[in-house]
C-alpha cells in the first residue's frame, strides 16, 4: 500500500489552507497527496426542489476536489496529487479514507478577535477516533506566514521550531518520534514543553521552599532527558530545548504556539466502554493554539 498525506476538503477557506499545508508536508515527506471530499446528499425534500436534484448537487460537489487538485498541481509541480469523493458521515468517511495514510490534515476557523481555533464537531470527532496523526490548520494568521517562509528559500526568517507537549511522567514514544521527525524534515529545532505540579501544601497558601522547587524541576528534567535520549541520538542535528513549566501544560503550549511551526500533542487511544475522547490538555490546545496542531494517537 502506497503511503500518502490526506487532506479533507469541503470547499471552505479553512480546508483550502489545510490542503495547501498538506501539499507542503507531502513534499517534505516525499509522499503523494490525496484530497478527500465528503459528499453529503441533501435530504429528500431539498433534493427534489428545482435545481437542487441529487445529480446537480453531485456535479457541483465534484468540482470542489477537482479544482483544488488542479490548483495544487500548478503550485507544486512534481507533486503527485489525486482527488477522491466519498459519501457518508464526514468524520467516519474521513477516518476511513485515511486509514492507510501517514497523516490526515483538516482545516479549522480562527476564533473571531482571539487567536486560536474554532474546532467543529467533525474535526473533534476525527481527532478523537483516528489512530493516525491528525493536523488541524487555520486559514489565517500564523499558518500562512509559516507557509510563505517555507516557500521562499531566500527568506531571511529562520524556520519556526516544532513545539512538543509531553507528560513528563509518561512520555509517549509515538508522539516523541513524530515531533523529532517533523523538526528534522523542516530543518528546525524542537522545544519540549512539559508541566509539573507543585506539592499539595503549596495550594493551601503555605510557603514553598525555593530549593525544593528547583529540585523537583531538576528531577522532572532529568527524567525527560533520559526518555528523549534515543531520539536525540537518532536526530543528532536537531537542537532540543527542554522547558519545564509549573502547572497544566495547556496554557504554556498555547503561549509557545505563537512562535511555532507546528505544535505536537498526544492523545491516548481508548478501546473501552468510556469511548474515545481527546482529554483536557489536547482540547485546550486545539481551541487556542495559533499554530497548526498535530494530534498523535498512542497506546
């Protein structure tokens, strides 16, 4: 099976930006790009209305992936681009269409007046159920700026680093590997942001010993340094910065996203009665990051 990068397309500016980001990612990885458009037929009463028949709808919807593919081939000569139209529930259809892909890329709107994503139900459902990495890309702001930097090799702007959010107590190998590979592909550094909690007595207003604070931070850093060692050896050219932060990592990752090319976070795969969910840290980062966010599923 040929590996691909898949971009979900619905004709919106957000999905067009995602397809453009996916095209550059496919070029970096040396992989073909597949554009997937999910056609959802109108309910029967609408389908029977004048000029809104099923055939008319399908003909119109077929233009979306075809025209997007033509534009991408013009802007990325040499990139193998294919289009596919599928039917069904959008989230299920996108997950199914990308089951053999290396990466699935979707678009999300920026929050009006506030930096960040407005993640719709389709995007959240895909992130919660897909077992391959899923990237959400904005149509405005930092995503576009980063794209221009990558397109213009003469640009004086150095590539933004990749930001990796980790649980220092249980770092996931799959997430770490993805982040190091992204940094290596882009020829940039890796910032590892991880949160750790203060001792319980600190929450009750008791003074915390500065020496103990430093000791706890060193312990977390030493543990994470050891966990990252195999990947630093595998990617010796990637500069790594460890950034411990007190408290929940979500807010710190959102802050770091302002200077990132992509933010990488993990999502634990759950195969039980509780069902799939993305967790509070991932949820916060997805909604407020100003950079594209890659969610990597792991056991």
